[in-house]
C-alpha cells in the first residue's frame, strides 16, 4: 500500500500526543483568538495559513483521510510527516475527515459557523458544489472572512482551469527571466509563485479582518496567482511598458545582466553591490581603479544602468585577485554591502543566524529532535511565536469535532 493510501488512523496510530503535550507556548501574536478553518493543500494555501498560525490564530487544518500530499514529500522519521509538510504546517491542528460523508460536511459547516476565517484553494466551482461557496457560508456567518486563491481571476474564462506553480511561472514570462546560458527558459528552483501568492493571501486576510473590526462586516477575498506574480515581477521589468511602448524593450538591464551574480574570489565567491556614487567610488578605490568613477559610463546612475554589463564585468575581474575574507575586511568598514556567497548547508553555521536564533531546535512528539525556522516578524506588543509543531494526520480530530458540538456517537460515525 502506498503511503498516500494509508488511512488517517494508520498514520497517527500510537504517535498522537495530547494538545497539552504538543503545545510549545501559548499563542501571543496579533491574531490570538482568531479561528481559521483551513482546507487548503500543497503549498500556496498552507503557506498562507501557517503565517496566520504564526501570528497567533487557531488554525484548524482540514485534511482528507489520506492526508495533504506534502506529508509524503521529503525525509521523515515517521510516515506521513515529510519535511516539506513540516515546513508548511506548524501552528495548526489537524482534522482528518471524508467530505463525501454528509455528516462530515455538516460538521465542517458547524465549525465554519464558529470561525473568523475560512480559507481554501480549491477550484471555485468545486467549492460551490460542496456548498462551501461564499454566499452559502456568509448566510450562516455574516462576519466570516472567506478567502481563496486560484490560478486565474474569478469570473474570467480561465476561472476553473487548473494551475500550479510551474504553469504560472511559464505563462507569466517569469521562467524566461531565469533563462540559462542557452537562452532556454527555466523555472526558478523554488515554488516562487505559490509562496508569494500565499504570503499575499495571508496579508489580504489580515486586511479583511481589520475591515471587519471597523465595520462588523465579513467579506470574500480572492487572490489569483497570475496577477499576483505579474504585479510582483513587473515592478522593475515593465520598463518601457510604463510609457505604453513595450516594443522599445522590457526588463531592467541591471538585474538581467549575465554578470549579475556572486563573483569568484581567490578562495570562493563574494556577493557585493554598490548603489550610490559614493559607494561606487569607494569600491573602485578598493579595486585599485579609482579613475573609473570619472568614466562617463560609470559616473552616474543612468550611465551605470546603460553600461551595466561592462560595469559588472569590471567588478568580476577585480574580485578574483583577493580572498573573500580580504575583501570583506576592506569593504564592510567602507559601508559597501558585501558578504561571502555560500550554500544552503552553510546557513547552519552562519554567525548571524546563530545570533538571531533563526533555526529553533524542538523536541517533536513524533519526529524527536527537529528544527524549525523562526517566525521572521517581530511585534513589540503582541509577539508571534510557535505554539505547535506540525501535526500528525487527524491528531486533533476528536477535540475539534467536540468543539463543533458533535456528540461522541456523531464523531465515531464521522471518523469511522
């Protein structure tokens, strides 16, 4: 039997801990007291709901009885607890139910009646067929913030078309920005569209909650992947399109330069960037070519933008003559942004990340010793924190269904 076919009870058997045991802290973030019903899957939606959980919300992750597919991606010590899932699902409780059962759907609706936020990334038509459309739920809970994300704008001809990160990277032109030396488009080596859209979705939910605090009104929020990544990418790349003259060229030359990359040094690579005239002057002096600050190609922002390939080629040639440490020792005191360009593995020994405690070691009730990344944001009055590690499948099903007002006999029927 494949892992994804295992029933919820098989995945959770003998490893489920009580809520009290899995709690790491009590929620203290700005969304403490907000209840979120989350029926999202894969990356986009879970990334958004994890942000809400990090901010203190009580996030109830509703899963199928086979579990979110990310449970089975990446290394784990326990089946169904893959590293991909772990990175997207802390600060959540797991309810595993079969939405094909009328009793399960009814229980879900009762939970939504008590909730502040309902979030999904299903196709809009599928949500309607399940009776989980905004109109149906808002009639029962007018204060509900109903949030959803999909590939394309609601009401468009592509509303129901399936979409994943790779597809949107391709059709949005993002993959072409990451073209290889052969000019062929390449996907960025991360699910960038999903995570960006998820972050935006979480932000929009916060905006809608703020509106509700002022007016008492819930509302529907929809975030499309396509428009989200385009509004992000075209900040710098719309270029002549701003004047409605795209035929003159699109794309910011500086960031598209093939020379814009970490530069080889005698013993590794360095990331270095100057922006102001003063920084470039100091950088040219450190490289032993102070005369270049008077070169018309490099003496102004406009000149450096026009001649960016020549500028960066000069920088690349200069960096290779000294070690990374030598460059950092000279450039950092000169207030020139620079640092050693390393690998992902280097992050675990990075002095700055150790200083800020970015990697948090926990004793997971199932996985044992484990690492989580810290919540990046800091609030002076309502600090976010990590209250729960990523849950086993269905770990909190009974307690959540009791909260919905289900009797034990109903719960038995729903979970059987």
